[in-house]
């Protein structure tokens, strides 16, 4: 099916790009957080590949958003997964070293970017699909145009992360907040939850944000204690290098 470059087309395209940029601030933050521990030479490939994979998933989600949102407990699983990602990002380097050094670290960052974006894109997909009014061409074109803008945002945030590490904690808290929103709006139990307490969404958002930071810091502290308790192993690792 073709398309015409009418004012309605350009209006819809502009709406999709603006919606995607506004709603992708958290996605750009996730990309920056996931790549912050990589070596400089690995950061750009991870950002490019991770962003491309995330955009492809978002296009798929927008195209099948109606079916996805009718699946009960999908958001529950997604919210829990997003909580886990937020905790791992606040934790930083893992005691096992996974996702920090070597070639595997790049794919670890890419995996984090794609999984997190997949979870967060469920809500973004609703707004994008509404702006496109069912026009597949507009959806795909609008999202593709948004890619360089999201990548630029991630690069800018990563530069700020190097100067202000506290942004990592704020980013983890934001992921927790989003996870709380996702958990509160699952169609499988959202109505019952709202009837139980009118402030359930706010409670979950704040509670999950705090949970991510507290658990992330706890795991980070425990990992440091373990490293300090094994000086021989650390010395051995350095001698191997």
C-alpha cells in the first residue's frame, strides 16, 4: 500500500517523532547506564547495536500493541524484569565480573538495553500507535528517524555519568519508578488493585524506586566486602594481567 505526502502525513510523522523523543528519555538513560562500564572503544558499538535492536522491538510492539495489552500478567512479568535490571545497574560491577570487561561485556550491555527497552516500550507503543492512526508506514518511518536522536541522548547522558556518578542512582530509581507503573497497570489485576487502594500506582512507583536503590546498594556493598575478604585472589588476578 502506498502513501501520499499530504499535510496529514507530515503531521502524523511529526507527532510520532515528538512522542518517541519525549517518551524515550528513560530509554536513553538505560542505554547510557548499561554502557557506562565498557571501555571507550566498546561503548559506541554497544549503543548502536543495542539501540537498533530496541527500535526493531519497538516497531514490532507498536504493530501488535492491541494484542499485547490484552494479555493478562504480561506487565507483571515485565515490571519484575525491569526491577531486576534497575537493581543490577545500581549495583554496578558484579562480583563475578560479568558484563564489565572483555568482548562479553559489549553483548551484556546490548542485552540489557534490548530487554529494558522491550519492557518500557509497552506504554510508549500505545502513544505511538495512537499518533499513527494505524498507518504502518508512519510508525516505521517515525521510529527510524528517532534512532539518531535517541543515540545522541544516550551519548550525552553517558558523558554526564562520567562526571556525576550520582546520576546512576537516579537512573536506577527512575527504572524502579517505571517498573512500579508497569506493575500497577497490568490488565490482569489493575481494577482490583485500584479498588483495594486508590493510590496503588503511586505507592508501587515510589516503593519500587526505593527498592531498586536500597537492594542495588546492598548488593554493591556485599560484593565489595567479598572482594576485600579475598586479597589473595585479587593479587592472583593482577599477576595474570
